[in-house]
C-alpha cells in the first residue's frame, strides 16, 4: 500500500511510523510516500501540531521516501 502525504503547511510536517517510533520530516511544499505491506491493519492519526502517526502492524518495516516537492498533481479546487 502506498500512501502519499503532502505537506501544504507553512512549517515542516513530522511523520512517526509506529510501533518503532521512526521519525521523518516532510519539508514545506514537500511530499512523503509511505509504503506499507498489504494485507495487514494500519491506522493513521493526524494531529493538529503538524505531525502524523502511522501505525504499521505488518511484519515488514514501512518504507518512507521524502521529496522536496509534490510528485503527483495537486488536486484542483471545486467551485462552490
């Protein structure tokens, strides 16, 4: 499973991968691609203090790639 996490904030975004407390920083305007093993439960918690925790319950380590800018297109805003 691949999860793109984009940082639209004005400050860096911290990602914690649990249960090992692996920490990664996503720069302003950057993106992280978190790859988790398919077929196992995972959970994502978004916290208001610019950090995200991802609980990986698979036997394999999560892989995290950090990019300084978005690798995928930014979603367009819908008109009201």
